[in-house]
């Protein structure tokens, strides 16, 4: 069993995230508006970033945890024959129907679990062949630094996946800390995140930098607590990993968000 990380003071939370706590009125509105936006943006984002995702996620296998999977667009890139169990933790219940459909499409037996649900077994043989279990849990892996009981008991994990998720958690570093604790030694954290544009000598970069800071309060209120100007790449590298491989997509033609925020992706191996 994985131990929960020690709790941290509430003051360490991003102040912009306070009003967007899961369950608050603002967060419910924000989740719904994000769901509507993602119905249009999600498939386009997935198509444009498919070459990067295929290369990044082809080694996702074993006992897998994905945080914030939305409609489950990442799972088709996993090494599914080598996946033994797949747990999804998603705080936005507007995505559940689409997430369940995508799981079934990819050959999983899908069930919804609660925080007091017993551990689910890994792949097992049934009358019609191998049964791969996929579980959907409402919540987040780190709530006031306490990792949810069911997430711990279904771990530890060989692979943890985060695709454009760390921008929307209330405490980014506490979430990464929880991810490390949930991974097996040698387990891998697969990520793709948009990050803050750093100031440079280039006018374009500085314009994007200030644009991110100006629009961020409205952006995170309307789009599921998404913070467009987080230094997620710096946060990941601030932890001690066995290794971290990180790259940038650069400008992706036809993908507007790649002009508004650099996109980084990579794999961090647990020590």
C-alpha cells in the first residue's frame, strides 16, 4: 500500500484556485463550460497532437492510472495488450458517459467506483477471453494532500498518465508529489502539458507571456480551473526522479493553443 503524503497548509494553494475548489458553485459552472468547450476542442487537439501522443504513450502498460482523462482520448495510444488494469480519476462528471464509451470501444470492462470501493483485480480470464478492468472514480489524487483511499489500494502503478491536467489542479506540486508516491520504483509518469511562456529577448514571446498573465483569471474560471501560465515543466523537474526526458512540440500548424502556450511532453521515471 502507498502512504499518503503529509498534509500541507491551505495557504500553499494557488489563490486563483481557491474559488474553483471541486464542488463549489464556480467550479460546477467552470466544469460545465469546459465540457462544452472540450466537445469542440478535444478532438481537434487530439488529431493535431496524435504524432506526439503515439510516440509518448506507446509504452504505457501494466497497472495504469490516468488523472483527468476527460473523454479518454489518450487510451487508444496505450500499449493496451500489456495493460493489466486501468484506473481513471476524473472530477468532472460531465465527461463520464463519453469516457465509458471510449473504454468499452478499447476493450475494457468499465465500472464506476467510490472512495470506499474494494480493490479491483488485474486482468483475468473470462468465458470470452481476457477481461481488462477499467474503473472510473470521481475526485482527484490529491485532496488537501490526502491521496484517496481507493487510488492507493488499487496501486502501486506501473504507469501514470497526465494529459493537460496539471494546469487545473489546485496544488500542482502536491499532485506531482502524490504521483511519485503512487508509482512503483521504476514506474513511469507520462505527461503532456501546456506551460507558461518565459520572457525572452523576442517580442513575440513577451507578448504571449503578458497575454497569459492578463487572461488567466477569466481563463481558469471558464475552463475547468485551467491555469494558462503555470511553470509545470519547472515543477516536474524540481522533483528527484531516476530520469526525466522532456521535449516541446513547438508551434503545431492549425493548433491555436500552441501559439498561446508552449506544450511540453515527456516521461519521468521514478526512483
